[in-house]
């Protein structure tokens, strides 16, 4: 189970940093595409917050504990932060595509580990996460074509 706990904790850390990155893009977005993507960032952020909460709760359900400090999160994450500078909608979406693909790959790894540990609840939970991330990836990739 330790590998499963570690994988879920890493997903949580990365999702928290991606949530901050979504805020960053929302705040500093300029130029063409500002209006539709500004609103879309709100939706992405709400979805990220929901995932953060449900993943942290899932850790508690399976007998582990979620990361509880920014230091622990930043020590664990593989997501690169953005600076506080202007960014176009296309640039922001390109950053998020990379991050959402990383999260989706992690979700698939968690599913495999959960199945190996005979934990169908966690496998199901992360299957739903992967489906949501996949839809968001499709939308973002369609936007930048």
C-alpha cells in the first residue's frame, strides 16, 4: 500500500500546484482569447479544487494522510510553477496541457496500483479523474489548433 499512498500523495501535490498555476493564468492572462479563457480558468480551478478535496479525503479513507503544508507539497511536486508575468491564453493553455497530461498519466498509474492492492474504490475514483482530465485535454487541444 505504501506505493499507492505515495502515488496518491504525489498526485495531490501536483494537483495543488496546478490549481495555483490555473489561478496564475487567470490573473495574468492578456490578449486574444482573454474573455472565453478567463471564464474557462474559473471552471478549471473549481474542478481542481474538487479533485484536491476528494483526493485528500481518499487518502484518509485508505488509511493515509494528505500532505498538509506547502513545504511538503513543494517538496513532492514535479509541476513547474509560473512566474507572475503576463501570459497569452494560448501560452497558458499550452502550459496546462503539459500539466493535465502529467496528472492524467499519474491517475493511470494510481489506477494500476489500486488494482494491484485490491482497492477498487481508489481505482474507480481515479478512473473518474482520468476521464475528466481527458475531456479537459481534448477541449484545450481543440482550442489551440
